[in-house]
């Protein structure tokens, strides 16, 4: 069952549920606030209906993906890169879980929210990701992932994806990537809330 984009959209969020799961939807990541009619409460009830139908009754976790200060300027002056950043976060989770679980074509569910400010309202692009604590596979089956405490492997995948994206867009050079790879604390962080 597919829901209209306006029903699944809430300002700045996109859902990434596997399409083979019954009731799953895919929403274009560029979602506008106007797509939700909040004037008469209809939009709020549509959002709660969407949550009931889309968020499966599986364990979920929340984590934050952040990037180093030296890279933030690229996102400040080219906001279209924020879409690529959310894609990097989603792909990092997918690769991490596919390497962790034995099932073929296993895909985690996730909702990615891009936040562009930090504690002091300075520009600080980062991702808040609500993801299923495991993967969907086969005909809607779900396997819970083993608990992973160190987020270092996930952080390394995310760093690689961000560098690859920025290199492909011509925003950074190989020399800058090499320099950042040599830093002991490069500034990439994946924090499980």
C-alpha cells in the first residue's frame, strides 16, 4: 500500500524502508513543509496514521552522525550537499548491517532527519537517524542485529562515503582527504543516543 507523499512527509525527513516489506513507502528526500496541511489538524492525524503503518513493531535505535568542522563550509555554501549527506548516512547503515547479518539482501529501515544547527545555533550539519535495530529480508521477515557498542566501524564507513561524495562533486581534493585520513581525531562521529 503506497501513501501519498504529503502523508509521509514531515519537515525535512525522508523514510528509507525496504520496498519489499508490506506497507512500506519510499518518499522523495526533498520534502517541503507546505506538503503537510497543519491548519485544521488533518496533517497531524495523517502523520500519526503514517507512523502506525510505516514504523514496524521492531526494535528501533537513534543515532547521530556528525562531520568535522573543516568540512562544514562545503555544506554551508552548497545546501544541495545535505541530500548527499543524508544518503551517506543511510548507505553507511545499510552497508554496516549487511556486513553484520548473514541474510542476503537484508535491508534496515530508517528515517533520516538533517539538522543544520548545533547548541549555539551555529551552522553544524549533522544527521539524526531513527533506524530499525536489525534488517528486513525475504518476505517481510526481520532479524534483530547483535548489539554493537563500538561505533568505530560505522564511523569509518560514514567517513569513506562522505569523502567519496565530496570528491565526486569536486568540493575537495585528494590531498585534503589524505590529510584528514592521517588525523587521529578527524572529527567524524557516530553517537548512539
